[in-house]
């Protein structure tokens, strides 16, 4: 089983996980870590580590974070040496990335899942009006 | 001035706007619209329309939504005919998309801004571990 952690500035990690589960159904081994600006990164790192160590039934971890260079992302990187190939970190989390992770987590190994959600999340970023209007024109 | 609305399932639009403003500073003419599952899409559409019509100092609108095919996105599309070239809709919203919109909204016209945030948001989706490890190797 691949566990999923969403870690972000503020509490949109929590909101994202809730919305994604509302859409595709309740998930096991998922958690949101929110970081406030007043928090010591070391304390957050301990929270993330505790989360990863707590689930013994989870072999691998997919960690989704908001953006490269931010504190949540940097905290994830401090764990690279400790967890090695047991975890992957992807930045730029959006709703479809989380949904793709939920849908595909039981279908493929971690590295493949990481590539899949990167691809899916990029594809979900779209010029909606252009796409919609081109469909209408195609039907005219 | 280009106004920005983030419209999503659940309340992560609100959390996203708060976090982005915590990072780059308080913004004018931005708003979050959250949609619950029990809400009538017509009511949400009215809220979005009211939001757009309320700000007379705003010429154009950039609407950021969670994903194509979802109710928030479909609501935006019902306004295409009404607002025409005065607004753009981009799906797949993530933190960097919002930050890019904030940073660039006064520097370019609406169509250019839409293309810029699509590009920036896609680039923000990254295999963080791979990027980090390749940097370490480059310095070895």
C-alpha cells in the first residue's frame, strides 16, 4: 500500500483531501499536514516523520506539497536521506493530482505513480474557455 | 485592473487565497467562491455573477477553478456568452498559479496573463526529489 501525505502552507492540504475524498470516496492512509508561519520547521518535520513511521502497513509514501522552495517542500527534502526510495515528493499539488493519486495508488508501484500524477496534474491545468469553445465549433 | 476569483468544490479556494496572500501580500479584487454539494448550481452562478458585477473598477476577470468537468468549472462556462472576452477560466488551480496571477496581474493584458499562469502552474508541478538529487550531484 502507498500512503499519501499532503503538506502545505496554511490549511488547504486539509481542504484538498476532504474535497478529493468527497469526490472519489473515503481513503485509507492519507493525511494532511498544515504549517503555520509561526511554527518551527523542526516540529513540523517531526510531525511528518511520526506520520510516516506510524503506519506500519504502508510500504511507500507519496508526499504532495504546494511549491518548490517553500517550507513544506524543504521539510520533505530533509527526509530524503532517511527514507530513500521509500518515498517520493511532488510539488504543485492540485485537486486532480490528489484524485489521480487516490485512483491509481493500488495499480502501480511508487515511481510509476509519481510520474502518473505529475502528468495528470499538468494535463488538468487547462484554458477552459478555449477548450469549451473549440468543442462547440467542432459540433457546428 | 484584472480581478481574480477562485471557485472550487469545498473550501480550499478560500485556503488557497489566504496562503497566497500570506506569501505575496494582501491583494485587492480577489475572492473565493466555495461550493458545497447540497448547493444548487444556479445559486452559485448568481454568486459568481454578483461578484463579477459588483466591482466596477475591474475590467477583466481571471477565474481559477479546480478541475474540468466539475460543477465549479461548469458554472464558469455558463457565463462565457455573458462575459465574452472580459473573462478567462483556467482549471487545475494550485498555489503557484494563484501566486503567479497576483504577481503578474498588473504587468500584462488578460489573455497573456492566462497563458502565463498556465505555464507557471505546469512548471510548478515537479518531481522534487529528483530535482534535489540532481542538484546535489551537479555540485559533487
